[in-house]
């Protein structure tokens, strides 16, 4: 059989973790609640039941020194669009059904 190989369980878990972290970052930006500082981001994301090891394995999704310019620009656009909005959803509800 030629084509895609089936993902391993570890690869599937890594993909789920990346999607969850990305979703958290996006929602926090929409709520204008994503801090600029590295430690503050780490602590905040840790509060969403993401381990420190997982966060550092996928730091390209949240760490300002490891994010691409395109990601930073996207987050900046999200922040600017929502600065005047009123977001009442509490971030702890992000992905609650997916965990």
C-alpha cells in the first residue's frame, strides 16, 4: 500500500496538544487576556491543564521568542479586532469537552 502511514498514538496526542494550546492562545487573545511576558504566559497556559513539558515541547505556539512573525502578526490582528469587544466567556471553558 502506497500513501500515508497511520499516525502513531504519540503523534495523535502531540497533534491534540498542539491544537489545544493553539485554541487556548487564540481564545485568550480574543479575550484580550494573553499576557506579553513569557512567565505569565506559561503560568496562564499551565492553568489550562497543560503540563510544563508539553508547553515547552510546543513553545512555537505561545513563546514570543519562538513564534514565527506570521503567528505574532495573527495574534496582533486578533487582539486589535477584539480590543473594543466585550468577551464574557471565561477562558477555563476552552476545550472543556475535549479534555
